[in-house]
C-alpha cells in the first residue's frame, strides 16, 4: 500500500470561472504595465511584481487548491496463457520428427518464459490454461505451467478446437476482475465458429473480450497429407433406388496435388465401390452411388488411400449414416362416392412423391340401369374382381372411404381383404353415410379385422349421428406414434384441441379390447357405456387397421388452410400412413439412435424403449443387448449388457466405443413374446479435427489484429501487448487544503497592494 497525492483546483463556476479569472488577471497586469511606461526598468519591475503577487494571491484564494490524498492498494492484473491441446497439435512441427505440442512444451519450459515472468510480466499474475475437446464457455480447467510441460499428463488429443469459446470462457472466469491480456499458443486450425474466418458478428464477440489477444503460431507451413474432409450423404434414401454420397477429399503438401488418390466406399466391412480421383486441385469431390436394399439405417465409411510420408492417417476415414425409407408406396383408394373428404385425402397422397396412388370412385354399379352396351359408356363398371382378388397383394395400403358391401359382387371378396390384413397388409376405413354399421359388413370376416364392433342393421338414426362435435383426445394419443407430438408441434395437445369441429359420426357398438382408441365423442356412448370411438387403430396378425368414423376430417385442412390446421392435417395423415405401413421407427421395442456420428472414446447415451400394443410405456421389461462392430468381416461383439425399463418404458444405455460403425441389438419379452430390435450407429474420433492439417497463421493474425494484440514468436514474447496494471482499491480517501490559513492570504494581498501604492506615490504614478 502506498500514499498518493493529487492537487485539485476548485474555482467558482468550474473551468469557465477559471478562464474568466485568468483573463481578468492578465488584463489587470497589462493595465499596470501600460501605466508605468517610460519609467526606469527597476521601477516598472517592482510595481509590476507587486501587482503580479497580488493577482496571483487573489487567484489562489478564488481557486481554492486542495490536496486529495489516498492510500492506494495496487493489485496484480491477470495475464492468461492459453495452450491449444487439440489433436492437430500432435502433427509435425517446425522441425522434423517433433510435434507441434512438443514445441509448445519446449517454449513453456524455456528461458524466454522465465525471463518474461521476471521482467515484463512482473506486475501481473500469470495463469495457464489448456483447451481442446468438448470445451464449453466457462468450462476451462485451470492448469499450472509445470503441468503443461509434462507430456504424459496432458497429451494433445482433443477432438475439436474451439478458440472463440475458450477465449470467452477465460473472460467469464475473470468477470468483475481486470484481464490484462491473453497469449494464445496454437496452430490456428479451428473447427468451430472461426473455421471459415472472421465475420462481422465474430469480430464483435472478439472485441467484447476487452483484452488484447496475442498469438504464438505453431506448426510447419507445409504438411503432406490426404484427408477425407467431409462426407455428405443424401437426406433420405429410398429402397431399391439410387442414393448418392459425396466425399470431399483434401490433398495438401508439396507434390501431393498431382498424385492420384484412391477413395473406397465400405459398408459392414465390405467394399462396395472404388473411385480414383486425380487432378491438381487441393480439394476434390468424389460421388458414390449405391442402392439400399432394405428400410432402416445404412451406415458406411469412406477411406482415402494414404500417401507415402503422410502427416497422419487418422483423417483418412470418415463415416456416415443414411436413413433409408420405403420405395414408392402403392396406395389403393376406393371411394363409395365422391366427397370433400375423398378429394382432400387424395390431394394429400398425390403431393407425396413417394406415393404411387391408384384411386377408384364408384359412380355406377351393376345395379344401375343402362340402355347402352358397356363399350359405349365412358364410365366403366367397378373392377371388383381385379382389385380384390388379382391385384390386392400388390398394394401396400388400402383406403376405403364411405364404401359399402354390395350384393354378391363385393361380398364374395371381403374374405380376401381380411386375409390381406392378417398377412401384413395395411387398411384404413373412413366413415360416411353408407359404410361401417350401415354398409352391410356385420358378420363378415372383414368386420372381424376392424378395430370396432359394428352395430346390427337398424334405423339410420341409430347408426349415424349428424351433429357437430369436437373429438376428445384420449391419454393414449400422447403416446401413440400417429398422434404423439415428438418433433411435431402441430400434433401437440394444444394443436389437436384447436382443430375445428367435425360433422357426423358413424355409430358402432364398442371398440375391441386390443384396440387403441385415440379420440372419442364428447357425449355419445357405446354399448359398453364408454365414450363412442372416433379414431381407433388395431394390430391384426401381421397387419394394421385404422378406422376414422367420420367423413369430415377434411374440415381440419379446409377451415385452417395455410395455418396450423393444414399442417396438423398433413402431419396426422403422414404419421398414420407410416404407422400402417410398419415404419421401423414405430416399433414397440426400439433402439433410439441419432442420424449423426457419436464421439469416439467418450461416453455417450442411447435409449431402448418398450411399449404395449397401445403404445403405452412398458415398465419392468427385461432387455438384453449387445453391440456388434460392423465395419469388419466377420462382425465382432464389442460389449453387451442387460437392464430393465423404468417408469417411462425406457432403458438408458451408456457406451464408450472406438471409431467405427456399430449395431446395437436388443431383445426383450413383450406380453410373453420375444421381440428384437436393432439400431445402427457410427462413432467418429479426430477426423474432423484433423481434416485440415496445415496451420492457419492467418486466422491467428486476424484475431490478434481485431483485439489489439500482436503476433509473437518464442523470441519475441516480451513484445506482447497488455493493458497496463490498473488500480484495484483506494482506501482512506481524504482532502487537505493547500492553504490552510485564508487570513494569511488576505494579509499578503494587502501587503502586495500597499507596496505597489507606495511605489506609485514615490514616483508620481498614483
């Protein structure tokens, strides 16, 4: 602690009063000099001196000079040395046979740093940090310089370089305290926000650090290497259709640009294709075309053949995940008569490029009387036999809207529809004035596969309600894949409840016990006393059936066209079709994996879910699983385990896997039946960090210039630009007047003026 003094002036009216008083004093002195003109020099000097003393004393009296005294405690501002420990720092450095990280450790252990701490850093406190890997803002781990110089303690293996996050993390740790500056020791190869250079937004974030960032670039300027920089598969692939996977290959180093590079596509350990890329460009693109054979997830890897003398082979392979969906789905839409409901659903199905739609609208039947030959009519008879016998198995989904059983012609083929469903087909039956309980299906095998039990023939008023109503969504709707809102806000509870009212409902006796009822009528009841079903689904054999007991769902889209209702209508039918077709994502036992690479050699989590036929979570289901490595032939088991699902029907699995492609196979017992599930996944290590191996000194220089820092070397550390040490605390602040006795000033002023008056009298100037 030291005592510091500061002289303060307090003239009346501040700086304006000071200027006015000075001007007045100069005028008074000038008048005095003018009035003594022609007199001897010593006389003029004596009179002018007495006048100057008087004016000065008056100004001193007016300005009230005061000493401000403070006991000052000066703290030691912080200087942070930030060391890059990402995997790229393990690449060749300035000298052959040594890595960039080895040069960093030599720098930290060298005499230049010791001299800096004894010299230009003497007034600062120096902290050492390392960054790399999964670094987050404010999540830095503090390290001493001694620890950073030990190779065994902290190897350079971080899977990413996030310089901006590291700098903001440092700034966050010293929030409320002074940060004099930062010294970054890195190769500049960033993999996050600064990867493609500085933008205006990034410049603003750097300047908000309020600290100069000095940089010490590391690494050789020329590195020989070939790397798979990026793999870009199609967003979706269709079964038995061509899918494309693009690979960007980066070839760097002297003489490497003219070298041909072989690029190989593998899946499950098998070589699928080979491509040879040539040319002089540093960045080259290779396109692979493949045809997936099954629905699900296709995982693969693309490898570039290494060059001789390559810097690293850890970046020669990149892995990818490709989601494979069904080929064009064949849908048969049969309508008993044209309606708005038929039209809107047909438009929805036709908008989907993955749907091959065949529609039949019954405008006349064999019962209609005609007086012309069939060949002379523009309307053909409904092809019952061809649809329900010959070609039925070629369709993936059959949609029947307001369809009734005609005498003999249709009835004899109803068994075919029931058999089609049990063998794995999908059926959607939508309501109308002439179908379901009014359609003549009671007692048929077709009726047995429906989710609801039909009422026997009776008056129309007992079989059909024509009132407006808003369906009430059941608790099952929150869990069933058709209506659950996971990833689709339009299917949330508020979204469904906000739909417009429907008009008309087909009455049925009740829903079957194994049926999942997703929506019910708010007031009507069935024979069992429960609310009348509106939307119900059921699994029958290997197939699935949906029943919507109204023909007014088109109101959901029409009443809110272009708004939330339209998106809800489309989302509902998209989900319904996927469920009916048996999309693997809607299986009751599922392995939930992401369509992106997981970090290698680090723990990450997956989820195995189990649900009952109504898709309610199943608790206490014993699940056994194993992880198979699929990028080798034959496949090998990496790890295995078991567990029990919890209250949410989920079993969390934590894995730590090396880089590669894997398959997690799960097996559980659902209602006494053994069910299997699997999920494909890939893990990626340092490939992204090592995709570009050449150091980026230009980026480091730009960061330094933006923040007011400098580019340094091991020999010029003393040139680092830092904020000067600033005061931390002022104690015992007090004021002491320069002139303690004002009366003494007045006496001196009177004496000076009296001396001037006597001199003027003596030399006849008064």
